[in-house]
């Protein structure tokens, strides 16, 4: 797949099922970057990937002579390279807070997603991670009643980190019940998934995750 627009040309080596790759694809779509997205089979990686990335991992972003291979670094690089629309606040204090939110999402929630998705995880370990992730998201659901996006009036890189996790919940075996408490979270998900950039960011594997689900 590719995100088509009018700004630059670069190559993004992506795992179509990974939430780390997905978050970068959302940024690329938000920025309207012309990019060649290479959907890599993780069992059959192209030889050039090992030449570009010392860890031979995904995602990997190639922009002329620059190679980046950490998703948060890619996201911030793209936000600086293509400043419109901005996806981080202008003021240093607010930018620092956004970076801290991304750090906490990675530590608290991405870690649990990784455990659930890891085929090497024991059944009990994966079930515990599901329970923890479901309860944690349910517990913070009310914060989304305060602002349309994650602690912000504007869509930011924090939302780019959240959206792939929330999109994958059914695929992870997690259902967030629809209650008065969780209504703001469900409405937040609907806002994220309805964005044109989010729809453009979806890989074939990600589309299949929700084929049978009415948004």
C-alpha cells in the first residue's frame, strides 16, 4: 500500500500487522507524504533491510541517506520534516508532556500488547496481560470526556500511538464493554477510526482485523 500526496519521496519498510509500524503509517498519512510502503513478510525479509538496519528489524524508514529504525524517532522526525499539520504542541512544556504520555503508553500498554501477540507467551501470561490491558483502558475511559483527543483538543502523536492499539483490541481478544463509564473511550475510538488519515494508513492485515466489525 502507499499513502499518496505531494511532498517528498521516501521508503518505509513496514510490518502490516505491527502496531509500531502502524503508528508511523498514520503519521505519514496525516502529513500527506509521498512514500513507498514496503509491506515486509517478517519470515522473508528483503536482503537490503539488513544492510540498512543493524537490527534487521521493522519498521525502518529510509529518507535519502538517512535511515531510522525506532518508531518514536521516526514519528518525531516526520513531524519536524513536514511541519504541517503539527502533531506535537508548540510549547516546550506541552511537548514534554506529550512525550511523557507516549512513554507511558509504551511502558503500560504496548508492553501488554506485545505479550499478548507474542506466540512464545504462555497462555496464563497472555490472559493476565489481556485482563490488565482491558482494566487499564476501562479505568482511564473517562479522561476522554474532557478533550476530543488524548488530553488534547488536537490530534497528536499520542493519538497516533493509541489508535493502533485500540484498533487491535478485538484481534487481541479484548472487548471493552459499552457502559456509561466507557462511553467516552468508545467515542474517542470512533473519532480516531473515522479520520481519513487513519483509514489511509491501514494495511490489508489491519483491514482484516475489523472486517466483521461495524465501527
